[in-house]
C-alpha cells in the first residue's frame, strides 16, 4: 500500500515565531499559520473565505541547516510564506484531568519568503538586492518567489500549547494594488 505525507501551503503567520529549546539551546521554532478555504454561502450565494488555523514547527538540522534560526530572525506575525512539510500527530495526557489530548500540526521541511524584504537585502542576508525568481513547479505559476529555500526535516517534538492570537495582515510590499481585508487569509 502506498503512503504519502506531504503538505504545501501559502498563507500568513498568525503569531510571531517562538523558540523551542532542547537542552538549553534553540533547536526549533513554532508559530501559528492561516490559510483560506473558499465556501459558498447558501443564504447569500456569495463565495466567502473561511480561515483555517494551523500549528507549525520547524527545526535546525545539523551544522549547516539553520532554518529555525532564520524563521526566528526574519519572519513575524503577518509574514506571507510558501511552506512545504508533513503532518504529525502529537498526543499527550491533559494535566487538568481532561484525559488524552491530540493535535495535528505541520512540520516544516522547506519554506520560501513571499513578501519583499523591507531592507532591500536578499533573503540570505548577503547584501544583494532582492530579485524576483520564476515560480517553482510546486506553486502557482502566477506568482514569483524570492529565494530562501532550504531543506530540513523532523526532530524531537513537543506537546506545545495553543498559541491562537488575533491575526495581523502585516505590511504589504508586493506589486499591484494592496490587498483588501477580504484578500487576507484570516
């Protein structure tokens, strides 16, 4: 029997990333993420955006892959990113006598920035101006992506708390007209 566990999303962070510490050092980061689903309102016959909120985590892997550090340094609430990863189910016993609890989350393996950098630097921080690159095959062809792709993987997990805070749209710096409140995925 075949098996596939792959997630590809474009959305916005709903909270600032928070570090995950393992043995006294930062090994990963966790953050909230939101995407929109389109749904037809039966009473008004109008299409509406229905937000979906997802818990995310990303890990530093080895000596060269410092993805979690990059997320903590460069992303903030409202940042738009393209994410590739896989699903993981966390389970734990509720300390308040609520029995067994579980939560589905996405472990980020790869991400790309979709917002233009405010300081004009490249996503790698080398001082080169940001240049639009052609869209990758895995993402919609109508939108170019800016660098910052890196690979990572799963590491030891955590049974984190729910970080549901109110969302923010962040600054818009893309080409064309600024998005309206209806365009923001939360």
